[in-house]
C-alpha cells in the first residue's frame, strides 16, 4: 500500500480505503503474503480485468481521436510533456 500510495499521491490510509472498496465491489481479490500475514496482496478479479480492458480500449480510441484532431506530431509532444510531469 505504501508504494502504491506514493505513486498515486495518496496517504497509505486513503489507499487502503480505496483498496477495501475495490475488493468489496469485486474488482480486486485480496490475499495475505505467505511470509507475512500483515501484508495485503491484491490481484485483479475477472471483473477487474474486464473493466481494465474496457478502459484501455476506450482510452486508445479517445487518444486516436485527439491525435487526429491536433496531428500526430503535436499529440506526441503533448504525451511527452505529460510524461515529464508524472
């Protein structure tokens, strides 16, 4: 949780709440690490994989539309700048 929270800019506690919600909603499955039961190990459920795939497909279509509107070169620059900010 600590590493994931740092990546997304949340507190560990907030990330834990999000993970608990996603487990309850059926998007994630939760296990304990075999060598340390205090550690939560999270995996995408079948539902989580399906939603992730749908989101990626939709984002691919949206990005293609944006690139078409502003030109592929300008869109590539935009993506590079976003990468620098992240």
